[in-house]
C-alpha cells in the first residue's frame, strides 16, 4: 500500500473496524473522488466482526467486503461497480527480486558457515543490519510479529492513505505488549552487564543537531496530526530526548581495539511544533540536485502530501537544481492533485541539474519567497551545498529549516544502511547481467560484458552480481587489478567453459585506465570509458592465443537510474519524506534523514559529507562476491 501510494483504504487484521464507518467512508470517497482503491488482507475476518455483523468463519473476506459495499450502494441508490482482484498465490509464486536474492544467498552462506563451525539449534537472520545466529528456541517461544495499530508502521500507512479512524465506539482491539514478547526471549537468554558487551576502549559519541528554537522564538504549537487516527498512539510522538545508539558489536575475545558508536536523535513526529502550519504567508520549497535516481518523484510526492497533512498551503518546486534556486520566477507550485501520479515516472519532475551558484544568493532567494521549510534531495555534493545554504541563512539571520534527503544509486553515503534508489538500480542492473548471460550461453564462444555505474565504489556492480549469480568476473574500482592476470583468467574461462559473463564498474576507468583529469559541472572527474577498452583488450588477447571469442557488450548506465522506484525503494522514499517533514515542522535544521541500523534518525549534514564509503576488499561483501564469482585475485 505504501509502495503503490494509490490506496484510499487499507484494512489489516490488527485493526478493529466498524463496518458502518467503513461503508460511510467509501461512500464519501465515491462522492468526492468518483473512484477508490481498497486493500483488505485475508486475515481480517475477526477485525470486521462487531455488533452482530461480519463474515463467517469459512467465508472469503474479500468477496464478503465487495458484496457489503455493493449492497450498501444499492440501498442508497447510488451507482457503483467493483473490479475485484485476488493475487493471493501470484505474489508468492514469483522468483526473488534482487534484494531478496542477495538476502537468500547471505542466509544460505551463513547457515553453512554456522553448520561447519559446529553450531546447532540455531537459525540465521539479519537483526539491525547484522547477520547473526539466534537460538531456535528463542524464536519458537516468541509470538509472530504483527503491526501495532498505535505504532510507527501504522502511522506511515495512515499518512499514505489518509483514511479516517474506523474503530468501533467500544474501542480498539487489544495490542499485544512488546514487553511480554521480550520476556519470552529473556527467559531463554543469559543476562549480561553492559560492560561485558563493550571493551575498555569503546566510546559513544552523540551527534548533536540544531533546532531553530535555540536562536529564534518558537511557536510551541501542539502537533495538529495528533487529532487524526494517531491521537491515541502512545510513544509515537517524540521529544528532544529520543536518542538511539548504534548496535554494539564484538569480533571475539581478541577485539580490544575499541569501537566508536554514534548516538543519534530518532526521527518521527514531535509532540510540539516550532512552526505554525496555519501561517498563510509561509511556504516550503523542494529541490532535486545532481544526477537523477529512481525514487526522486516518489520523495517529492510524499513531501507534498505530508506538508499538506500538516497544513502547509504553499509548496514550491524549484526547477533545475541549485541553479534554479536563484530564479524564483521559474518555480512551480506543487499540489497534491498535481503530484498524484508522478511516482510512476522516472527521473525528477523538478529537472535535476548540477552546479552551485553562490549560496548566499540561494538563501536570499528563499527568503524573498518566505520559504520556511527547504528540502534538498541529493548526494554527497548536494548535501555539502545544502550545508553552505544553511550557513548562509545563519549569516543573514533568516529562520528556515534546511533538511536533506540523501540520494545516490551508488550507495556511497556514509553511516546510512542504504540510500534510496540503490535497490531499484541494482535490480535493473541484474536484468542487464541476465541478458548478458543469455547472450553468452546461446551464442558460440561468447562473453557477455556489462558495464555498470559506480564512479568511486562498486556497490551496484557487486550487488547486481550477487543477485544474478551468473557472473564469472566482477571488477570494481576498489580492487587492485593486474590487466595481464585478468586477461589470462578470462582466456582460461573461455578455454574451459566456452562462455562467460563479465561485469565492470565505470570507476575502473580510473584504475585499469587513467582519465585525463577533467571534471564535469558538479566537480566529478570525467572517467575514461572502460567498457569498450576491456572489450577490445579481451578480443585481442584471445585472438593472440588462438581462442575463438565474441563479445556482446551491454551498457545500461542510464537505463538503471531512469526507471521509477520499485516497491522497496518506493516505501523507503515515502518514509524518508515523512521523516523529513516531521523534522522540519519541529524546527530542526542543517540535518538529513536516513536509516541507520534499521532505525530512522536525524543526522547533522556534516556527518554524511566527510568522505564517502566504498566496498571493503577485506570485508564481508567482497568475500561474498568472490564466493559467488569464484574469481581469483587479480
């Protein structure tokens, strides 16, 4: 539902639903919109039973709901048709997508590693972005996970659908206590002091962030969205003390070097707002900078809708990146109706661009339009620019929340679990690899060669290779590569297998080859085109050895970034946008939002601009890559 963004009403088993309220809301939707999308899960039988109504035990709840809605409209003499879709067995009978394919590989590899090490009675899983072994007994004693109708997931659902409170007058169904569930795990675990988890050299550092209330008077307005369906949600609305710390880790008894763990402020709706959303003079603005990326339009759409939920009336879309910030006459006004379907389009409706005009001029331009919430979508360079604009606003003493939303398909932003667009790009890249595999296996003596994006890091190439599982050689910028060793290995692959698949990241155009040192408008080094070079070198080397070889070269560079976001990224985009608006309305500034160890947090912009991350060639991801391709060291 949150991925598709077109659903008006979602009913899940954890809800307790008054049928009359539901029917009245459907009637309202048809009267105002003329159409509606409703999603109901097959476990909702008990959710809909109240006041003597509801489906029978063996009754299909979807068909029952369809018939109830049709009967209601017939009774009130209003026309209605319903197109009923039940994809129950379709959604589980498809192959894994790229993310699940990689996850399946990791689970299998860790399961084998655990078995060979002698562990037993365990299951392997990912917890807070760490692959771990868990005692099977702990899982067996725990109740299955469900959505808390007073929690964060449900709040994000309601922000997306905007559905009203549907609970019967006698109240909500009881929510299972997470404390009780934790007791079951505690009873099958061993108590430890916090000092046993840390070493004497470990440190915890807090990433402090700025709130405008420290410099400007705050409106201190009670959050208006509390009056929605979320009003009774305990612990959902946070305050300035909602800190979360990175997951502790220890690599064995010999691990005494010391780790630094960061403490970050959790993102989400706040009890009290700094800004008055009813101020008719105030406005918000959104800009996309740098290269395009899957999910940009999804973020823009959710920003607009979330700002409208808060009550912000004027929202500007800045055309043309930072350059457009100093040309306010080109800005467009964004409305919920205008952005309704943009998430189905690739690219950015705001026309992304590179380049940086003086940021003092950007600050003055935003001030001239009374922009109080300024959202910047971009990568490392864009966030540096956003920080310069933040500094410029301090210089002219202009009160504005400057909020970044990190974007890069390269996935090279420090601290974050992942950046939006990466999963979609990796999925599309895996499709290109699969095409190369088809070419190499259905043409005699053939190599499928794929060049993928990744200027300074090989995350896309590595992830797509892990997902596709058919690659013989993957070259990424982080590797030290001897061309002669590489060519000899390719020749051996062709001699023995008669076919092969090779993936090379574009950043190898500055390692295997050397670029001329020139830069583009965004300050990025212009790389030599490594794909055709590798192709020519392989063909020449095989010819010199008398090995027959043809190469089918595929370059999906711009294809993988120009598509709409997939379900995972679409959901991630929606959540990031919501967190960004919550932060802005609470008066935070000079920050970016992201997911760290599976928790959504606010980070000072400088924390994500001090260098980029890359694939550690001595780390786990590279080890998994080598285990998949079985390639030697080059």
